[in-house]
């Protein structure tokens, strides 16, 4: 399978999410243009610099690159040379990401497929480090993905974060802000230290727990408000 076919396969899930009802978007728009050598070089560069992001390039990460973004027969040696050059430092990866984003801005499913592939490479050695997450988040930003989309992509590979604000409020990421506000008010009524004892018939010893829980709920609500642009809007 060529690098083009493999990338289209990786991106298929994202394509299904982005396809508009009634058609009009086809799988061809989730793959790169045929013979786009600049795209190939950018993919190799991003992958190599991701492998270097935590300071150590492992055999597993190199093997994962070959598995996720397969080259056409005969191209392996050339891609390996580019990989070895690019992985010497993480400096300059932004140019690779901008190049891909600029060329394929109208194919978000392709860009998500690239990010999915990078997640697989990062996980190849058994763990994704904080440095690698920061790298992946930076690439997502350069691709034009918002916080919610990156969180969804990350969760599809690692599961939801324990401090995911939507998880804290017990909500899906695609709910309306009115639903977010309603969940926040309900949870605060149930868990606020001033009301928890009455609502739950809890002893006073429960108060520290209620304080911690209400603080987590408030923080989660504030994060969602900020992400959705409600910084100055009153409740």
C-alpha cells in the first residue's frame, strides 16, 4: 500500500465525521494530490521531529513511521535518509506543519489523518510523553484545529483526560452552551459546600470534599466558557 493509500485509510474516520449530509465530499478529497513530493517530505519531517521531541528516537518509533506512512516500493532508502536528517532536531517542524496546512486547508479530514498517524508514532514506544503531547498540540494548532477537536483526536488514541472539563460536567463535547450552563448550575447545587449537607444529608466532615468538588466543577465550567468565547458574557 502506498503512502497515499495508507494516509487515506487513516483519515477515513475523520472523513466520515466531516462529510456533509447529502454527499458532495468523496474519499479522494481525504488524500493528498498524487506525486506530491513536498507533502511526502513534510510528513517525513513531522514524523521524524515528533520522534525526537522527547529527546530520544527509538527503533519502535522509526518502525511505526514505516507502518503508518508506508512508502512506495523502492522509496524506503530515500525516505529513511530524510527521516535521519530531520530527526536530528525538533527545530523547524512548524514549517512542515504550515506547508501541509497551507496546501490542504480544504481537506480537514486529511489533516486529521496526519495527526492520527503522528499519535500512532508517538505511542509506538509504549508511552506518549508530555513533550510529545505538546508537539502534537502545536501541530494541531498550526493545522487550524481548535481545542475541542484536538481533545477529541487525543481522546480517540489515549482516552479522555481525567480533567477534561466536559467529562467533569458529565457532558459530550458537542452539547450547546445552554446545556453546559444547566449542567454546571445543577452540579453546583448538588455539590456546593453550603448546600451539599442539606441535599445529601452529609455530615460536616464532608465539607472539604464538597469544596474540592465544587472547585473542580467551577474550573471545568470556566475552561469551557473560555474555549467557546464567553469570557465577557454574564451567566
